[in-house]
């Protein structure tokens, strides 16, 4: 909503001071002012010019040579191609050396042999409107040479308001002025329009139907329309609006069209009552009716579009069918235009919900529908009608035919809401004087009456449909008091009984782990293409964002690709987030996942060693990462190599994370080449993804530190290749006495000096008892029984033995 | 006298040359003995002083002493030079200025940093973390939060819909209702989480984005508590110098509602392009919990009051780290992410 500061001051002369300060005040008590624009900006060099002579250009058919009076006795010769330039008319003029708002500076030019010493400007060139078609003719009495800013009253500021859905009353200058005026509503005036003394407009109240000016008006759908006022004015002259009216509209960012339409828009922006004018001559028959549209009914609206209607929509219709979409947009056929002489003026109240349904179905959003949907004042249509009739009479002439009609089948009264002083204190935390409550509410139109026990009965004005409850009034009191005036004192509070969210700790431990391992946390978009998700979005923004992702790793791989495209060979990313799976019912399963993708060198390059220190990541890094992640995210799970039997994993060299009851909770492995677009110089890409099922981090329990020294024995075992290291370790542990402390592998060798079909695995066995120093004899006996068990169970022998 | 001075200048010139060109510490020691030792010419010249006329003795003496001091200074500085040169020649054995052997440095995402810091600050004043689903029902996302589905307020929440009448939550606020339905006050929670709105990606919008919700409910919580809590957070997060502005706003589930601006981090309130010249940056929407919400979750609105707030960590991270485009947060570019490694 754009507000002209000058317009505000016309309605409330008590509003004074710099526009910026007024904007600040409005932001503090009602709605935010996003921007304050000085309308004269860039127009300092423009003056009023009067065209005195027009001669045809000797060398060009489409150009004319004008002599323009630019003040006093000086004239400037201007060559222009404007088709409608009129002798004696006034135009904005900029002379040689002057500058237009866009920064273009004017030079003396020769056009087809004739000098041009300036230019007559269009609205577009002056940043005043969208109308590019021609130069801007000014209507009214002007003195040539006067500064344009002064002559047109452009020494004004536009306030751009960010209206919240509850404050529909601020969609008109009158409402904004009421908020800002020091005395509130008491300071407001409705000034006479220039050159016109306000006349009374008679409206005859009625219920469902009545006649005015030869037109019978009836409401059939009283749910959609609870009030309809109509007046017929005959003999209007449709022409451009006088400058003051055009200026008000331009200041509010509206485009002047013609005097009748401009008058309706002026009242819209003054009183927030949408007004519509119909060209009476175009009506098919002497009757209009407010009704539901019929199925299949059609209407060509003012924007030229053909609309297909349905019975959810409310229309104004004549004998031939719909002539307007009630409260949304009028029809093209009944538009007020150049030849119009008699008009029917409508000021009505249309139901917000019905308006919304209809406008939405047609994809329409207009100034009128915006206001009806937020709720206008149902008790003020007659006042707006009086105002617009006077304005039309002032700018377009004509006479009102008889009394107008005011159909009001469901009259509304002011809602009365009680507010308790004790409750105000209870919610706001400061004790305001009970007597002060009226002082906050009365200026903005609420009527208060003190009932007993510090309770006030408050009558809510019709323009505040958002105020229905006590708490709504408390908000009014708080904001009129000023939020910034409340003290800032942190009080005591009781601790909540809610426990900390159960996964927060595990999330942080995973982040700690990955950050320590040199990984960067990524956050990808949860929306992806169909092949990456099971849960569909019904109204996606695009094909590639049509599903909720079921894997975080997939989107991490896209990030790896983007990094490859930036010539990054070393990439280590991890992510924590939600994976969405199709659920048993309609509700999708939301699972918390941790995923990582990495590629390139294990360490940054260093000058002391060739090729970047430790080489590229390999499968043993993968194994450590997935073991570590599973230990945090899914405690008690087991890592199992996936050999490709049964379910083929999409990763190669893959490990599965299995829960105790055999459910897969994660997968890790090498990303195959067809799953990631990698340049030739890229290293292998690795990935893992594990579901987070552990709640809270593992509890640490202390173990006694060993008191007695350990004894190590190294065993080089010749292991048939089909036997896995884990099997060997299992037999060792089983065969060993309980003083076997630890088993580790320190070398694996395959080659010439050992038999084909075997490999040599060197083990270190560490023996230690908690209660004594072990003797060599004890250890020798243990090793001996381990060796014989290995031979017996796995055919594993000791090398060289 | 003239002879004395001529000799002195000769000695000075010669000595300076010899000392300055000494190549080793031994050469330098020899030069010291030659020009400042007991048998040095300068010493001998000094011994001639008594032979000069009485009135000339003081100035001649001063001249000689100046030369002596100059020799001493030269010896000292040349000695330092020789030492430095000899150190430099030993360098091939160990050059400590070569780069260190580094490890990869990991980093939390900037949004995580902001979310964690916000949650930590609120933890100081008794708020704990909570979580809720990202797929929601219209009931929790709108209706329980006092937002009828046909209310114009829903226009600002352009919603993604899923089959089965479900939707992607447009804010973290549904968690308010979910927690209150399960728990009796006192409630003090902060809820970080992803939200979804049908805004195409541009420099300041993402269709999926983080939000942090906060909720405090108990007997006797007032607008003053609300203001003080928000100000506590702002001062802890943005610094003690930051000032706030509370201004009226509208949210269906709070009343009175407020939007909170913080003085611009970049210009300190003078007005700049970041704050569009206003000196203020909008950081959160908030307000006292609407009694209708309490009724919807089965609380007695006469007994309980509370406040709620919501803010966007990505937007706050943009302000804090001067990130010009929100898309940078969601592209996984390592050149961006590694900038947030702990220093």
C-alpha cells in the first residue's frame, strides 16, 4: 500500500513533521513502512512549458516544430514526434543542460535540419507512470516557466506500507491518518473537492431490492453480498482528470485513466471502499441483480480476458448475463470510457470468504478483491458512496438522478467486546492506570464504557473486523502504548520438565567426529528428482524438485560433482538430515540419517613427500569411517562385507551396517563410475550412509588400569586364501586362556616365499593377567594350544614351523 | 691543533674502513686491537692532548672521544652482521620457514554454527531443544495455530502438498502444538528444523530452509518477560551494543504480535545498503501465544500465558558472515564450507 504524505495531511492537518519521522512512528505503532520516496526526485530541472505555435517540419512528415513558452518572454523551439501535441496546452519541459530522472542530460540537437532546444516529456520519462504513449499533457491553469515540482505538487513523499493481513483499515489514507493523527479520529476531516461544495447524497434504505434512476437493483445472494448501495448519475463528461486528482493517484502509485474511474480509485485509496462504475447505456434491460454465477456462464473482464464462471462465484448481472465479477473486476462491456454519459455507481460489501473462493478459482488478485478478502467496513458503504458521488460531480459534472438505493438485508452493528483491566496487567506485565484504557482505544475509533470491577465494554468500529476478542483489545493497548516503552527486565522462571531432544547429543558427536576427520558439513536441498525419492510433492516448483529425497548420500554426490566442476580433486563432505521413505500408510517415514562422500588425497600435499603424503583414500579408510560412524549413530550394530550375493548393493567394495536383529541400517563403499560424473583426474569416490538410531551418546564406564606387565608373542600364520582374518581371530580368542589381552595384525604378505593358495598374516598376541606376572611356561602353553586349534579348525599353520 | 685534527680524521677514516670490512669475528677482534687497543693510534693521539694549548684541549678531546665512540658502535654492529651471516650459511640443515605438514581441516556448516549458538544462549535461560516432523497435517501446520485454511495469512505460506492431504511444514511452529498436547507447563523449548515454502531459489530464498522456533509457557509469563528474553538473546548473540526495536505485526498464533529488528550489524544503525538505509535488520517474528492456540491444545488460557518466536538461521548466518547469496549454503562447495573451519 502506497500512501501520499500530502494526502494524509489533507485528511488530518495535525499530522506534521518530516515524512521520515512520520514513517518511523507508523512503524512503531501500527505497520512497517518499507520505504519513503521523495516524489520530486530527479525532477528539479523540469518546468512548465506552453506550446504557442505548431508548424510542420519542412523535412519530415512525422515531426512538428513547436515554439514553447518556457517562462516570461522566452521561448524554446522543440522538434517533437508526439502525435497529440496541442496548441495552447501545457507540458513538462526540460531545456538544454537539464537532466531527466534517469540521468539523461539534454543537449541542443538538430533534427532533420531543425534545431531542438529541449524536449516535452512523457510520464515515463519523468518516472511518473507507465504511460509511454505520448507526452504528458497537463490539465489546469499553469504559468509557463514554473518549476514542475511546485506546479504539480510533487514536493511530496510516498510511504510504502507493508500491511499485515489484520490491518485492512490501513489500506486507505483515512485509516492511516487516524492512526497517525495526535488526536486520532477527532482530527480527521473530509475536505471539499476543489471547485465543488459538498452536497448531500440521499440514499433510501431497503432490504433486497429497490429502484434508482430507472434501474432496479436486487440482491439474490445475501450470503455473498450483505450490502449494496447504488446511485445513477447522468450527463457526466468523461475526460482526463484535473491535475490535483491525477497527482494524488500518481503519488500513491496509481495510473490516472479518466475522471470517473480516477474518482472511484481516489475513494478506494481514501476510504478503503472499492467502488465500481457501470456505463448505464450498455446495460441490457433496466435491472441488475447480485447473484451466484451460473454453471458455464462466461464474462469478458476489463483486462480483456474471457472468464469461465461457476456457481461459487458472485456476479453482478443484467438481463443478458454477468456484467461484472463482484468485488474482483468489472466486465469489459459495461466499462466507463470516452463516450459514456450516464453511470451507475456501486459501493457494496462482499463476503471475504466467498470473494476469496471466486478470485482464487480464477487466479485473480485485484485491488478490490485484496480489500474485500481482508474485510472492509460494512457500516460505511453509504459514506463512501456520498464521497464518490461528490467527487464525480466535481470532476466530471452530471446530475444525480433521484435518491440512490442502499440495500442492507443483513445490517451489522458494532461488536461489543469486554476487556478486564486485570487481564491487561496479567498479559502485559505492567500495571496501566485503568482510566488510561479509553485513552488508548478511543482515538482510533473504539467506544469504551466502564462497566463494574475495572472492566470496559468496548464497541468495535466496523473498519476493524480483526478485533473480536479481549486479547485483540489488549494488543491494541500494547501497541498504542508503544512496545518500546515496556520495561526490559528478565524475571525468574521455572525450569521446564521437558527433556532435551534425544538425538541432539548424537548429532553433535557425529559432527565432532567428522570435523576431526577433516570433513566439511554440507546441507543439501531435501527436494530432488523422481529417481531420488519415494515421496512425491503434488505441486513441485520443477521436475527436478518433485520428490523428497530418500538418501542424503545421493545429494552429497551431486555436491561432489559440482566440486569436480570447480577443479577440486580433494572433497570430503558429510551431512545430517532427514531421509523420507514411503510409509505403511499415507504418512511418509522420516528417518534421521548421516551420510558422507569423499575423494582424493588422505592428507594435504606436503613438500617433504611426493604425491601428497599418505596417498588417496582407500577401502581401509572407508572401513574406519563407517565403523566409527556406526559406533556413534547406530551402537550395537555389526559391519558386514557385502559380497554381491542376494541384494546387489549399488556401492562397490561395500560394507553393510546391520542391526542386532539383522536389519540393514547403513551402507558404505566405493561409488561406481556410472553413479558419479567424475573427470579423468579424479580419484576414487567413497560414500557412506547410516541411519541414526542411537539416542544419546554411549555411557563410558571406567576399567581398572593394568598393574602387571604384558608379554607379546608374534605368530606368522600361513592362512589359506579362502580363510578370513576374522575367522582366524575368532579361533585364537576361543582357544586362548582368559589372560589373552589383545590380538592384532601387523603384516599381511602374499608372494614367492610362501605356498601358492595361501597368504602369511603376522599376528601379535598380547598376554596379561590382572592379578600376577605371567610365566613363560604359561604363555608357551597358551600359544601351543592356540596353534593346535588353528591347525585343527582352519588348517592354518605357523610359518617356518 | 690542526695537525691533531688531520691525524684524527685519517685514523677515523682508516679505522671505519677496516672495521666495516672485517669478514670474520677474528678479523674484527684484530681491528679492535688495532684501533682501540693500548697501542692504537687513537690512543696515542689522546696521549698527545696535554701537548696542545690549554684552550684547545677540551674541543680536541671531545672530537677524539666521538671517534672512539664511533669505532665502538661500528664494532658492535659489524659483529651482529657477521653472526647473522654465519647463521644464514648454516640454513640448509634446517629451514623453519618451510610449510608445516598439515591435516585436512573439517568444519561445521555455517547454519549449524548459528543454530548451535542460538540454542546454547537459550539453554542458559532454561530452554531445551525439541524436534518435530517435517511432513505435517494442515491441522498442526495451520488450524491448531489459529490459522483457518482460507485466511489471507496462509497466502504468505505458499505450501508444498503431499498425497493424503499432508503437507511439508511451512514453519517450525507446529511443534508448539505437538509439545503442548503432550506436556503440561512449564514449557521452555527451542526447535531448530527444516521448513518448506514454494519460493524458487534466488539470492534470498530457498524452497527448503532452516528455522528456529521458541516457546515458553507457564503461569504468569508476560509481555515484559517476552521482551526481556528476546533482548537477552539479542545481546548475547549480536553483542551488548546491539539495540532492538519491537514493532507491531501479525501472526495468527500470537497476540500481541511483534517483529523484532536489531540495529544493523554492518553500519551500526547509520543506514547502509544491507539495511536499506533504515539502520535496522529484521531478525524474527514473535509474540504472546494467542489464547486460541491454548484452547486448541487443551490448556486453560486464563491460567497460562506464554510467548513464541521464530527466526531463520540462514538469514542470520548471511548477516553474520556477510554471505551475499543464500544458495551458497546449499551447494556443498568446499571452497565455501572450509571458510567456516575453527580458526
